[in-house]
C-alpha cells in the first residue's frame, strides 16, 4: 500500500504536524507500506534543520530524521519555501525541495492521501 501524508500546519503551536509525523512513522514500520510526506504552507518550517525546542517537548526534526531513515520520502513545497525564505541548505538531510508537479505524481501514486 502507498500512503501520502500532506502536512499544512506549522511545526509548533498546534499538534497537527506532530500527529502527522507520529502517524507516518507508525505506518512506515509496516512491511508492505510505502510512505511519502509532503510539507506545504507553514509546514515547510517542519523540515528546517537545527530546531531548538525545550527539553521534554517533541522535536519534529528528530521525527523527520527517523522517518527518512525508515525509507519515507519527504518533500517540501518549493514555492512555500521561497515565500518563507527557507533555502535548500536549511532543510533536514533526507528532505528535498519539491513542487506541485511532484505532489501531483505522488497523489496519483498513492492508494490513500491523508491530510493534516
């Protein structure tokens, strides 16, 4: 099964991005499942490396790193990155600058699209 997770909310302030990554990491453990995550709008900030969060709080950078090590492909909307002055070299290793063209291909590839 192929699953696409689309994340729209900022990394902190709500728990939607956190829950999306928890969900994606959980299903990525399943042997017959392939997962892709697309960050758009304010969610592109989830993919910024060097996040500093208070001890005891969830760290999305760690969660994304775990996901990509499990084989999850992750992309961040290039237009959304540009609007927020987020450059390629600021992205977490394993996350690439993506596009709506790639999101379109991923949507067609997916058996299910889950939007957070």
